[in-house]
C-alpha cells in the first residue's frame, strides 16, 4: 500500500531543520557522531556512473514548481512529482530527475535489505553506500550528519571537487522495514546554494513522494550493484552496493592481494584473493595453498574447514563447497589458476549458517555475472 506519511514526515522535518540551521534561523539540526565501522575501505573502487555534473552559470532566485501529474517508478515501489521542465530517466532501482540548464538533479533509489536492519546495521549500510559514491573524490568534505532518534532517517551533506569546481550533495536515507530509500539533490554548489529554491523544492519533492515498501519485498535483496574488477583485470563481477569494501594490499600476506565486501550485518562476505608468489602451480599443489588460505582466513585457528564437494568446470577451474563446524558458517569458493599457473585466484562467498537462506540467492546472482574482461 502506498503512503506518503509515517517516516517521510520525519524526513521532511530533518531536512527542514538542516535548511533552517544553514540559513542561520536558530533551529539547529540534531547532529550525531559520524558512525564508525570495522571495515572502513582503504581504497574505494571507481563507480561506473559517478553522479557528478559540471557547474552551470549562476541561477537567478526563482520559485521551482513540482508538476501536477504523478509518475510511477517501474519497480512499483515509489511515485513522484518531478519539478516542471526537468527530464526524467529511470533504471531498475532508481530515477534521475535533471534540470538541464543548471546541472542540478534529484536522485531516488530503493533497496531491499532482506529484513529490517537495526540502527547500527543500517548506519553500516548508509556509510558504505555514501562512502562508495563520494568519499574518494578530491576535496571531499563531510558538512553535516543528522539522524532521527531511531536512526531510520539519516541526512548527510557533503561537498567535493570535480574538474576544479565544487559540487554539493544532500543525501537522505530512509528505512521502512526491510526497504531503504535514498533521496538526493546533487549539482554545482554555486547553483544549489546560490538559489534557495533548489533546497526548498527538494523538501517539497520528498514531502510529495508516495512510497510502497511492501512492493520492494519482490525485489532481489541488495539489487543495486557496481562492477568489481579483480587485480590485473583477471575477472569481474557485479557486487551489491551498501556492502563495505576493504582492500588488503599485501598486508596480511606478502604475496596476496585481498579484496573484501562485507554485508552491513557482518553476517556475509564476498572475498577475492589473488596470490602471485613467483612460483608456478598445478591445480593439485595450488589446491593445498587454497585450503590453507581458507583455514587461515576463516576458521579463526580451528583449522576445521571441510570441503564437501568439488566440481571441475569446463575451463579447468574448480568450485568448492565447504563449511566450518566450529565457526557456524558455510561457503563456496571458485578456485582457478591464471598466467600459466603463476597466479592463484580464489573467489569466495561466505555466510553465517543462520543467514545462508537469505544470502544464497544473492551469491548465485553475483556469481552469474562472472566474466573475464577481454
């Protein structure tokens, strides 16, 4: 059932409070400490479609009106009134609404997280998503972080440099049960802060939205993805947005590159390990190395990884199914050799047993995107 009540009222109130505080009208937003999480990326991968645009000439102060006809997103999870004259371009999980003359645009996206995340877990999701899109830009500055008491509504203002010019982004993350919505205004800081009508109409835009979180139950969990490319372009997969990315550049093992994606609830991992140690391996002796790595990485010293099934694929690689008895988790690993046996690749999908039914369809979906770039 569609609604524009409930949490969206809290969204508007937080946005309004931030607007008034920025305007110096004495109504401060409620700031909270910027959350921390254990898996803070040390290197953020480049996204395929960075939401940035070059700045436009200064825009004169003028009211911006919303259209009177509502538009439904193809997913059935939200409907919206775009500003008059702005262009609309939608994807499977999102929509861009752009004013061509200024380069300012609104962005809405929806994610099914599988179940309602607690406050800390939702902050992990928000931080990983926001860092992925913005934290790697030159001149990145976190201007404001505000949230509702339940932390189911989180507002983040930030700015960054792009081609020598400052861009401004306001992101509002809103959780309804197992559904998370993102509402954003992005564009040249000179345009957005030079004309108060942009933030005003953004507030009106959010207030007029109709959302249907129940419809999101039919979406794949963590449907929005980005394209991960392994070391030396050995492989690529489409991985879930909102999972924390961490890059280990020969820190744990001197001969290994390790790239990890961890779910917001810390119950699942996608991990790619590339080993180049100067030796040339066969599948037999490389298998011993692979089993050592699985035990060393995941069994916490119990050395109890048990491989229950090995399938040899058409390209000669192997697909292992395994579990840790003491650890209470299970995994599958795609194990292969490259560069004439001089590179060992391990792509693993791991989940706590209690969450395996939830994450297995996601693992299958990610693995189905596996390609070897040409």
